[in-house]
């Protein structure tokens, strides 16, 4: 994880992560996943335990583990997962590029919205391969932030989108990483690698309630980054605000639409 994590670790952000996981629960987190009782799973970059909570409830008997760089996140995750009745989760504070588990320890590795924040994802993936058993699987999920598109178009929204990407790059992350997940897994030595684009599209005329939920979801993490674009990048506050206003108004336009492409990559350790 980069030290300059753009979303921060506030109490509000911790609760947002729980809501984010619930938003993507069926359509993404559990999509094409089939884990078996007794298998062991590590989530790298587990944050507050939101995704582990979904996986643990969906697949009873799964032996869960997670690692995050921030002790505040792990402390929250312990309490959150205990409240869900998931009491035997192996949660560690640590660096994902130096995993504290022995070789060939896990059957499954899972990561979502994490690789995009890494300055050196290859080192983390080599460590993931080390702790994964032969025949074990890894699943990665990320987006390309250029694919968060709206219609009608807006120069102000494009301005906001461009500098969101620049903010992530300045923070040593990669806003375009989704398309590269398969290449990263191949380079790390995984086999039978796949990387599938998953497109979501919503429009005011076809599925307006879903469109509103999608816009609200994006706004929940996008709006708090605007002060950083102003302070760190020196960008125009009025144009950023106008871009966000345009984005939030999309559900109320007769021809409003929004879409995103998310990439799901997987590989097997041989």
C-alpha cells in the first residue's frame, strides 16, 4: 500500500467500506466464486474486514485470514467480524509485500480495490504466490477509472475524472490497473490466467433506481477526494465542483446514463 492512501482511515471511511462491500456483494464480490468448507483464504489489503465478512457468511467453514498495513483497520475488522459471528479469523497488521505466513499456506487468495493502490504490485503478487498452495487460486478485482463514463458528456466531469487519475498516480497508485491484472499474474508465475472485463451500465429510462444507487456509490468515495485535488494538485475548485454536480445530476436527466468496466483476473499456482 502506498503511504499516501487517498481515501484515508477516518471513521466515516471505515463505515463507507462496509457499505461499498454490500453494494458489490452479489454482482461482483461473490461473482463466479465457489469456495469449499475447510479451505483457507487470505484477503490481502483486507481493510476493515468488509469483504471477509461477505465471504465468510457466503461460504461457511472457510478459514479466513487478512492482512492490512494499518492497525486501525485491523482493530475495526476484528470487532466487525466478531459481531458477524466470524470469531476465528487470522488478522495481521503488516506489509503485503512481506507476508507473515509460511510457504504453501493458503488454498485461496482474494484482493479487491487493493492492487490499484500499490506502488510495486509485482512484489506483492510474488509473495501471494509463495504463500499459496500448489493448485491454489488467486482472484483480483480492479477497475480502470477512465471507464466511469456518463452521458450526456461534460467537460467539467472529464476535468474531474482526469485529475482523480492524476491524484492516484501522484499517490504512487495506478488508476488504470484493471486491464493489466492478467499480465501481472503471468509475470508473477501464475498459470491459466484470465482477465475478464465486467461492464455495468445504467440509464434513467431503463433502470433509474439502479442508476441513482450507482451515482450515490461513486459519489461516496469521489467527493471526499476533491480537496486533495485542490490542495495537492492545485486544480480549479469551481470546475471540480461543477464536474461533481454534473455527475450527481445524471439520474435526473431524461437521457442520463452511466457505466463502468471492472476487471476480474484469476490464476492458479503451479
